[in-house]
C-alpha cells in the first residue's frame, strides 16, 4: 500500500499545504486475485476530517488503508483546518475551492487518477461530513457520490444568532468568519439546503447521497432534519441510524458500508 505525504503550493489558500494520499497500486498478486474491483479503473475518494482535526485523522483512527486496497480506491486526505470547507472572505481562505476543484485537478494530474464523475467520491465525518455534502453539491459536476458521517449540518442551528452567541464548540465571531452573515443563511450558498434548491430549479443531476449518524450523537437532530429536507424535496438519499455517539467506533462501523454502497449497491 503506497502512502504519501504531498506538499504543494495552493493558489486557493496562497501557501504551501500538505495532504496525504493512499494509493493501492502496489498490492501483491495474491491480494488482487478474485477481487472484481481490480478489473476496473481505480476510483478516488476525497476524505475530509472533522473540526480540530488534520490530514492524519483518517489514517490514525480508521481502517482507510484496508478499505483502499479492498475496493481499489485512492483516498486523498486534505486539511480543511476549521473552515467547514467553505470559501471565506479574504485572500487565502478559499477552502471550498481548494477541496472541490484545486486538489481534485492536482491529484488527477499528478497521479493519473480518473477524471470521470462516476469515479470521484467525496466523504467526511462531522465538519468533514458537512464539507462533503456542501462541496459535493457545489461541485456536482465533479463528484458522483457524497458520503456524510455524523455530519455537522449546523446552518439552521446558527442562523440569525446575534453577537455574543457562543456554544460548546465556538463563538459568534468564529461562525461569522466561516459562514458569513448569520442573518442571511437561508438563501446563501454556504447552506446545503439552498444548493439543493438551486440544483432542483436548474434541473441538474444531484450526486448520490449517503448519510449515517448515531442515535446518541449530539448532531442526530441536525442529520434527521436534513434527511427530511431531502425526502420532502424528492431527493434520493440513503440514510442510516444506529446506536452510537460521535466517535471512531461509529465512523469505523460505517466507513466500509458507505463505500460498498457507493461502489456496489448504488448502481
């Protein structure tokens, strides 16, 4: 299993950045035999970390390497810092463009990855789940599949909050710096619901969506709300709930099933 750390200059973030990539292109013959996934072109999953995380999270906390080999899947793990993978105001803060366009183009060019929409997946946990859903919808022509685990779909929880607001995660100034004017989130492209409405109005093809959240997770109601929004707007979504909290036990339980769904079941 090839595991690489790559440093390159990002024009979206205007600095040198680091990402990690798993490439199952060196597996011995006995590990390739009998696996139908090795009879096709390698697919790619852009896998996003959560709030306060890093590019190392999925490698240290999950079975990403084993899954990459089993499903002939390149896994690219960029850093979104605490940006929610959104484009904030000001130079060097275009995290959405970085993940949704720049790093996709760069990794395709450098590693010869497939340029097909159906071969390009995006997923993540918590803040990264939000990032996967938002980025997958904004760059719907690039990503064919979205996987959101315990997604931090907090837009409706923070909209219209006023100065002085704070919760257990962050304060008003942080949310404004990331999401913009909190009184204007209803019709703002930082809101995944708004993106869904836009895509439906324009008759665009919405990526396949897989969501999972633990029933004891503090984000369960936000996930249920977005799931209901999708179904009320006749958007196909595969949604899973099971006992679990906001931790690696739950995310590891759903990493492989979500990928299996994307590559085998969702046909």
